[in-house]
C-alpha cells in the first residue's frame, strides 16, 4: 500500500501541471475612457497589455472641391506588457494602411504611430486628468506613388505629427481635448494649365522676382498644419456610449497673395467640423460604431459636406 502511494506522489511531481497565464486586463481608467468609434478623438488609452488589436474604418464622404471620397483604413496595434515598468503597460504601437479615392486623385500610405499615456486620471473627485501623446508618421506607399493613378495624390508628401491628449471624467462621461501640430515633408506643388492639364511649376513663367514663386493655377501645400478638438463621451450603459466632438483645423493648402501672375489672392480657409458616433461593445472581443462627420462651413468648397461610415474593432 505504501509503495502504491509513493508511486502516485512521485508521478504527480514528475508531471507538473501547466498553468495558463491569464491575459492582462485594462485598468478601470483605460476601460472607461477608451474611445473606439468612427471619429477622430484620441483618448490617450492603450489596449490590453500584451495584446494585438485590429481596427477597420470604412468611409464614404463628399467634398465639393473633390467629389465623392470613399476611403478605408486598416490598423493593427500592440500594447507592451511589462511587470517591472508600469508605464510600458500604457505604451501602444500602431501600423495602419490608408486608401482614398476622389474625383481628383488617389491617395495611399502607411500611418505609423506611438501612443503613450503619461498620467492616469485621478478619479472623479480628483483634478488630475489622463495625459498622453500620440506621435505619427504618414509614409506614402513606396513604388505605388510613381504610378499615374497615384502620383497626383502623392504630391502631399509625407508628414509627421504630434498630438497632446487630455481626458477627464466629467459628469456621466469623459471630456477630451486634442491639440495636433503636423509638419509636411517631401511635398510638391499642384499646378494645372488653361486646359486643366497637370504641368510642373518650372514650365510656368515666374514673374514674381526674388519672392517665392506664385504661379496662377498652382496650389501650394502648407508646411505646417494645426488642429484642435474638443469632445465628450456619454456613458449610456456599460456597453453603449455616444461620442460628440468639434474639430477646427487649418487648411492643408497655403493661402497665396496677389502677384504679377496671380491677380487676386487665393484664400484657403480653415475647416470647422462636427462628429457624432455611437460605440457598441459586442461581448469581450468586438466593438462596432456607426458614425458621421458634418462640415460646419456650408459655403466653403474645401470643407467636407459629410462623411459617414462604420468602425469595427477586434481585441
């Protein structure tokens, strides 16, 4: 009998049981302040540590100066997992592929991002908000941008941007403030002749003297763009949220002053837009969000009239 018991004990020690490690859960602030919806709100909240998330935006819009503008974005993000450095558990890296088509050109590129939460919201009774940053680099798709269908859209070049994000519990939800500054790289001018045929700026007569060229018929990409956003997420229930926000953004083109080749100044106005989205969690893994963006400048042809679409996320 003793021999049998000894054999059972030795067998149990010889075959250790596998212990499955539970996935790291998001903290309460991350779970409540995360915005996973069809809008441009940045929330300063990374995903679950050690987990890969997939996001898809499907968009249909209309801009008077560009016509209909269908687009899509597919993004993968990964949040670092660390037992020794808590800050790393709120470090997220993103890689997104973007495509847009309109009546003027096609645009395609990769958006590479790093989002970091530096300060955690201290709670509803605290004045301390969540504070984070988002660093992004937009890279035109190599080789594809040389193709005739994509070369015009590639004139906007690459760009690098930095966004400061502040989120704070307020009432039955959270208020968000975003401020973004972006710098354009490797861009080239967009010019058309009298027959609306693209040509290079050097083909036009420059009569502007020592000043920068200012050809009639050309659009000049702005070197710097600024954007501000204020939004609010209302917690309707544990799985349903409504998000509204307002965006003010400087124009992507620079205003041109009058010159010998441009009789009247060509003004490019800033954009003013509002967004509305509903965020719905479907179980533990899926989130779906219909939404829309609406231009608040009805008489300005460069401001989007509307953009509507659907957002999907798997985590």
